């Protein structure tokens, strides 16, 4: 590991002497309370930075309620805030077959997609970028190609973004003719296929035969640059 990834200015360190906030996620019996330091929340989420501005009710009560979010998704965000990791993988059972592996990987990808959407609502750029990287790692480790998530992603996100671009690139580099021909095209698929057509026209046949862009380990699917923020990896 490079020294530059370890050593930091003392002034950049989050202030863990600040009060912890209570974040109540979900509703009723399914709700769960999280206790997170205020400074960390504001550093990782523009939503919390605004909610905790002086004069807001949340800042006075020291409680923020997120009734429409799921505790399991916010738990991943809270772990990322403290440890910089995405704890989404499930233990692989011994002797796991191909079908079982596919079911497990699909469940993780669905959860990562939901976490990315939550990160978008919380305006948590670093978390979203880390989730995209974890999505790629899950597909690579479990040898999965996402072929059925495009409708949900396009329905739940607006305009160009890193997750849409990633799914389009998977289609350009991995989909076969049959996977495209069998699709029933609706309004959301029209938007996806427009992006797919534009992208496939940008890519040469030689490039398609080479390493896929999602294996380059760069920031092309990240959104920190547009938000004028550093990459979470730096």
C-alpha cells in the first residue's frame, strides 16, 4: 500500500468528539436506530449536512428519521462512513452450485442497486462510488453479467449517471444477440437502448475485443468529479 493512502493531515481527521446523532430508519417494528457521529455524517452526506444546519428541527432534537429507507441499506452506509468498506457479501457455502451462486450474487446486486439509490437520496457521493465499485467486484467474483436490472435502474434514476453507464457497458461488452432480441421493449427500455446504441457506436470492434472498461479500475463510473469531491480511494 502506498504511503500516500495512509498519511493524512491532522486537520482532515473527522472530529469524533462531536455528539452522536440518532438515525431512526424504517417504520414500526421494522425500524432500527443507528448512532453515528455528526461530523462523519456531514462529511459523507450533503443531505445530513443540510438537515443538521443550525435552526433545523433535526439539529435541535439530535434525531433524524428516515422512514422510507431500509435499515439493512443504511447499515451498509454507516459501516462505510466508519470503515470505508462495503459489507455486502454473503459467505459462500461449501460446494455451492452454479444456480445457488447465481441466486446469491443476484440478491447482492439487487441490494447494491438499492443502496446506490439510497446514496443518491442522501447525496452521499463517496458511498455511491464505492457501491458501484462493489457492484463490479461482485459481478467479477461471481462471474455474473447483469441482464435484467436495466429497467429498475432506469426507472429509479434520472439522467446520465455512473450506474446507468456501467450497465450500458456491460450490455455492449457482454450481451449476446439473443439477449437483446428477446427483450420486450417498453418506454424504459427505449431509453436504455438509446444509450446502448450511442455507446456501441462509440466503441470500435477492436476495443470490444479488448479489456472491458469496467475492469480498468478507474473512476469512469464515479460521480465525485462532477461534485468537485475527491475519490474515496484517495
